[in-house]
């Protein structure tokens, strides 16, 4: 893994077991207990034979359940220094996790939270981002998409890959983790959204059936199903504990 891209996704929640069951039913992930040390319970979620991310308890009781993404960062100390110089904020400085690597909790200049991770161990083969259960799209809701795109381009080398005019909703700016790819989009957040945030789209087969599984297992469909440019279908959801996520399918 060489691109400075999102490569691990973590759900911080109030009920790990309920979340494991919900996402296993909706997306088909297989949960696997993992002991990172320090007495903190942690569950790795797998799509086939590849890990997608993890589920852990909320680190603070006053935080809402949420998904966060980790950006691959070979030199985490240099990355934190560069991020702060560019107007971002380091909320937790680089911290080691035995056998895992070093991570930091950061936010971009507009306030969207994400993580940096310098993993230990051998280089892993690239993930097929179209595979079922993997993250197929990354979406940033921000207060200034132009400034945000410039920030991520300057920090991680992400590239501008076109723009869509969405009328009253503004501009949807595509970006790629590497030149010539489309990895996600950025747009100015709606007024009712309290703070900038990242949202992740998990691949499923058949968006209508997946949306039905969301509601059948106690989640909520917030928007969609909706067809997007390129012919794929998406639905935005909330899990039973309140974390927002989205689903992406090539077919309805």
C-alpha cells in the first residue's frame, strides 16, 4: 500500500455486539475478536478474507456513535507537523499500539475528523475497492469544498477529478487518491448538518434489498435509494446506535 489513502474504517459505538450483528446482517461482514492490549475490546470486521475495519466502544461518553477513517501515513510525525502548518488540528498526537502501529487523531481546517495510521508489519496487497463489503466511495461534507480539496491534495497528493453542478445543492467535486481515479466526492454541507464530516459507502449487491435489511434490523434509511452518475445506486442510512453510513451498489 503506497497511496496516502483511506485504508481502514472504524465504528465507535455504544453497543459493540449489537453493531456487529447489524452490519453482519446488512453488509455480510464477519466479526473477529482482536486484542490490541490495554484492556480495550475490539472487533475486526472482515469482507471475505480481507479486513475492512473495526468496531470499538466510544472513547468518551459525550461523543455520538460514528464511523471514522484512517489515512495511510508512512511518517506520522511529519504528517502531523505538515497538517498543523496547513491549518489542520492534531487532537491526539502520535500514539503507539503494540503490533498495530502508530496513530493520531486529527481534523482538517474545516473541522472534519479523521485518523492517521502508520501500520506495522509487511506491506499488504491493494484492496479491491469494488469488492462486496469494502468501501467503494468516500464523501466529505464540508464548509468550503475548494479549500478542503486543496488541503487534502497538499497533504496526501489526492487529485481533482472533475465537478458536478447539483443546482441548489451546489458543486460536487470528485477526487482521486491517485491520478486518473475516482475515489470520492466533496461538497458543502447542508445547513442542518452541524459539523463537517466524512461519510463512507460500503459495497453491497442490490441496493433495494440492502435498504430493506437496514430497516428490518433496526436501522433507518435517511435518503434513497437514488441513482447516481455512472449508473450506480446509493442509500444513506443510520444504524440502531445512531452512526451514519451509506451503501453503494452497481444494481438496484
